[in-house]
């Protein structure tokens, strides 16, 4: 890689545990045996430092049982579990209770070789109220789960007001409870309608920064840079765009329109790693800032492919070539 070890350090801080593997989900939609064997291979690969957790719906946890011998105490299966979707607060509480029972049972049975540390919980598409968050917090805290709330509002004219109100409610709950609920933002899907606009992603990046909310992403971030993709008939967000935008939003306290400008940039030459850190056009960040903001606010993103992101990073000479 151009720039040598110092440049590699900046990439490593940026990419470390960045990609949670979601091979079970579309468009890959792999059978569980193929997905879990892929994850095991990736976690032993020279690029293992880039891979985070294996993502699985709570309803499919028991399907992992035949594959637990692939892992060990020294090389555990790291899991991020997705809860069931619900239509209202009562159904959310009921499904959550069932999910936590499944998580605890699986964890107790396979604690020597598997670790469930994260719950991604789709919240019902209703105005959030404290009593629902309190119920979620009571349940998840008992199991020591880091909880990310996926806000499932339709991308229409009411989306912005609903999202801001939900972020406010979650931030207020965190402050009073001492817990640290994060946000999970869906950044795409298999149809054009599933992709939020750049200004919508920017609003969430700024909103989470201003409220000290951790943020993770799912869907649509297969490629480093924003580009039009024929398979979805729209422009897909780039994972470098999203994480550069998020990191620089922290460092420079950027306004939404400036964050959106980074998200919309389709020029690979705008995004650079160097011996000093990372750079987008005239904006720069140091090693320590990258590490701090990744740890504090920008967690990871789920991808059904691990090969696409790392291979394209190598095509753009942003990663060392494989030995």
C-alpha cells in the first residue's frame, strides 16, 4: 500500500471490526451452513481484523447449534441478534420477552464458545414513549446486551419529525437510566425505495452526534463509494462516504448540509488515508480522533458480503494487497 505502515495504521483504525457479517440476509440470502462457515473462515483470515459480529435473527438462533463446534473459547462465535418486528408497544414487549428467553437459553448452553453481546431491536412504527424504552431496558440490561434501536418509520414527509422525536426520547431515556441505547439506521435494501436520501442519513448522523447516541448501519453499504447500481435502479451509499461523514461530523461539528455533501461525493479521490490520518477534500482527522469517534459513536455496519467491501478497497489501493 502506498504510504507504508503509517497509512495502514489509519486504515486499520477506520476499518477495525467495521463489517458485521449478514450473509443470511438479502441479496446474498445464504443457507445457514454456508453463512456460518464463511464467517468462521473470515474470522481466521488475514483480514479478520475488519470483521465484527455474525448477524442472526433471534428466531434462528437454534439453527446455529450444529455449527458451534467450529468455534472455541479462544476463537468464540461473536453474535449480534436481531429481534422480531412488532406493530405496537404491547407486541414489542411480548416479543422482546420471548427473544430474551431464547438469547439467555442459547447463551447459557454455549457460553464457552459463543458470545451474544448485541441486540438490534426493530421498534414499532409508533411515537416512542418512555414506558416502552423502560421495559426494553429492564430486559436487555439483565443480560448485559448492548441495544441498538432500529426506527422503522416510512421514508415519507413525516419521517424527519418522527425521527427527531424518537432520537430525543431515546436520548432522554439514556440520561435518566444510565444505559446507552444506540440507533440502527437502515441505509438501503433491494429496491430503490429502501434507500434514504443523503440529507436523511445526514440528519441521523447529526442527530446522534448531538445526543451522544451510538450509531450503526444496515443494508446497502457494499461498496466504498456512492454510485449508481443497476440492480437497485438508484444510487447506493458508500460505506466510506457514510463513515467519513459521521467521523468528520463529530470532529468539525458539521451542519446537516455539509454532512450530506460528503455522503453525495462520488469521487474516490476525495477520500484519502495518509500517514497523518484521513482526509476528505480540505477536512482532516488524526489517528486519535478516528479511534475516539469510532469507539464513541460509529459502531459498525451490516453487510451480506465481506468480500465485496475488502476487494473494492484493494482495487482502489486503500488496503494492503493480500499476501
